[in-house]
């Protein structure tokens, strides 16, 4: 095994409530220090993939029924979130979920739950240095923060845990373009300065592929494409369906694209 | 006027006991959405553990108190681990029926061990605690209740506001999936809330025992007053539980003092029905933050 391998998802299937199969043999690898982007349209199974890794499938009655997930060589599929977070994998949930009735600073302190002795003073400073707008809000109830502030809050909260692998689920969703750029710039800085490996799930493929090193594309619970991010950005199919930069007219179903049909399936 | 003051102070003293018990009730509900119908029995258990330490084993009072608190705390953990945890994720009604069953079981066990008689503790409160001021005469137990109420409510106030564990507990009550995603040990938080609930109930039970004597049925029934208290204060609000407790305590004492002692026992439940009719979420029920 290569030694810069951090996470290996081997051919996993995920089933919710024992009957609803959502992932059908997904495999991917994440190398240390990289930003890996997972793209795909609504319902493709991106969030499910993240939850399979972080252990958060369990409370939703979901299960990895086949395959394995190895983190630094250790099998973690179907481990509890308490265990997985303590290995350094932290997921930032889709849709910005603050603790509404806690202040911003208290929200951040929850991020220390996995750490010994719950130290937080130094870490607060670090988080505030990345997310300066939070400073002025620190004693306010998080429920009253704006969308941009909340995105900073939930990412800052995850940073408090000193994650080795940070799983970000659609951080740009519903944010103004200038904020999206700011958020992505911070993600990149965190990756470079904190050496945090990041898995970035996005619909905004354009931005995601600008900061990512590597990318996967997912459709209907399967990985249909994977390449270095720079190559993906040039890929005509990706351009057409995710970047919206292709010149052709009406939107076709992904399946209609010949090049995709010819492409060797991941499985 | 003196009579009014006398009743106010006694009412607040009793109110602190209700407030402590209600604090435990609200905590369990907020963290794990469980309505604990065995809450009155937790008070009774506390009162009887203290009886066992102080009268049977003849330990010094402060040790008996300390051991009772520790014992209740551990018992709370055990109850959660043995009975509640297997039902995590089950329907609300099943969990409620479980707590109803627990109530009957605890009461039965206490009756088997201690019998149904009225017991009393040795008279250990120093007479110096009595407050005399003109015609006002507050017996030591009410003064002690006042002091202990304020001390423990402050301790838990600080605990929830500033300690890491307290903040984790609030985070679970606020947004469980988010708490899980950050590695908060949610099941441990459930257990912790039962442990703290059993502890505050024990304190409340002991002091009620000093006031009224110790009898399994009587104390369990007293414990039922958490229902009017939390309905008044709002199920979701710890602050509301405290204020609700104080209001019910004062109201009850005034009713007993000015109207009739038989109405005294009923008045909390009249309030309960009235509140449910006019303000079902209580005075301090959760105001949903609309933004987000
Ligand atoms: N708890 C659940 N129980 C049953 N089905 C689920 C559950 N969660 C998700 N699904 C289904 O699994 C499929 C994939 O969902 P998932 O949330 O992983 O997609 P996604 O790629 O994250 O989509 P989006 O971009 O909209 O967030 C969807 O069809 C969804 O309906
Ligand atoms: Mg999703």
C-alpha cells in the first residue's frame, strides 16, 4: 500500500432501512494532504458516501452492506460516529446546522468534544483568524446568524476538532458568489496551512475543481468518472453537465452522452 | 403583612424543591425527548437512600448526604443504561410506558424494602437556622431548602453555561445530528442527564422528607408536581422549570395559608389544566428561532 494513502473506500454498497439501496459499489481513494472533490447531481449519493465514511449512516438506519472503508489501513465501515470522529474524521453536514440556541462561541466549543481535556482557547483564536466575521458575533445565538456566518461557523466548529480528514458537504449551497469565493479560498488555506486533507462534495463543480487536486463524479450511486481536477475541468462531459460551459443546446440526460457510454465503468 | 411575608418565604422554599426536581425532568426531556413518569419515584428513592444512610447505618449527616447524592447519581446512570438505552429510537409511547412501568417497579421495591410507614429523619438541622423577625418565624428546614436550592441551581446554571460537558449536553438538546457529527457522545449525554436528574431529585426528596416525613406514596405524589411545574414553565426551558417551580410553590403555600389546606394540594393541577387550555407551550416554551 502506498504510504500517502489516507482513506480507501472499496466497492461499498449502502442500503437504507434494509431495502433502499443507494450506493452500488462505490470506490475511491483519498491521499494525504489533498483536496478531493466529489461531484454529482441531486440524489446521486454524495451525502450518503460522506455519511458512510463518517459513521453517520447509522442514526439514519443506513448500513454499509458490502465492501469496506479503510482509514490509515484500519477498517471503519459501520463503526460508530463517536469512534470515527476520534480517529480524526469530521463531517460538516449539508445545510449548515448550527446549535441554534447556543452562542457562536459555544457552538465552536462543541467542536472540542473529541479531544482530550477539551482545550479551546488557542483553537478559538485559530478559528477566528480564518473566519474573522465570527468574532463580532461570538456572544450571539447562532440561530440569528446569516447564511455566510453559519457556513463559517460550522466549518470553524469542525476545525476545533483538529480533523485529519475534513468532509465538507456542499459548503457553497445558497451563498452569494463573493461569499462562495471566500469560503473556497479559506478551504484551500486550511488545506495548505493546517495540512488537513479535505473531501469536498459540491454541486458548484466550477469552484470545487479550481481548488481540488483530484475529482470523482457520481451518478445514481456509482462513480462514473475520476481524474485529476485539472483534467476534469477540461472534460467535455463534465463541462456540459457540471460546469455549464458547453455550447450544445438542450440539456440531455447524462446517459445519452456517447463518450460516457463508451467510458469504462468503474466497476 | 407578616403573614404574607412568612408565606412568601415558605412558598419560595418549597418552590426551590419543585424547581430542582423539574430541572431534572426538563433535562431528560430536552436531551432525549423522554417524558419521565417515574420522576416522583426518583424523589422517593433519594429520600429513602438518605434514610438508610442516616438512620439505619447511623452515618454522620453530611456523609449521608454526600453518599446519597453519589448513590443517586450512579443510580441515574444505571437506570439509563439498563432501561432507557435499549429503547433509543423506539416510539415515544413505548418509552413513556417504560417509565410508567419503572415508576411502579421502584415504588414496589421501596415498599418491599422499607414498608409503607411514615418515617422521619433525626432532627439534625441546627435551630440557629430559624429566622425570627417580628411575627415571622421560618423553621430551619425552609431556610435550608432556600439555601440548598440556590446553591444547587447556581451550580447547575454554571455547569450548563460554562463547562464543556454542560455545553455538549445543550448541543445534543439543540441539534442531535450535528452533535453526533462532532463526536459528542450522545448516549453518554443521555446517561448524564439521568444521573443529574436523579441527583437533583434526591436533594428535593430529602428536604421534602424533612418537611413532611418520609412515605413512599406521599413523596411520589409530591414528585408528580413536576408536571404542573414544567407545563407552566415550558417543557423545553430549564429557566422556565425554575420559575415554574417557584410560582407553584408560592401559589400552593398561599392557597394553603389564605384559602384552605385541602385546596392547596389541588391548586397545582388546576393551574396545569388552565395553562394547557390557554398557553399549551407554557410561559417559557421554546420560541422557535425563525431565521436559519
Ligand atoms: N435516510 C434515508 N433513507 C432513505 N433514502 C435515503 C436516505 N437518505 C438519502 N436517501 C436517498 O438516497 C439517495 C441519495 O441521497 P444523497 O443525499 O446521498 O444524495 P446527494 O448526492 O447528497 O444529493 P444532493 O445533492 O441533493 O444533496 C436519494 O435518492 C435519497 O432519496
Ligand atoms: Mg447531499
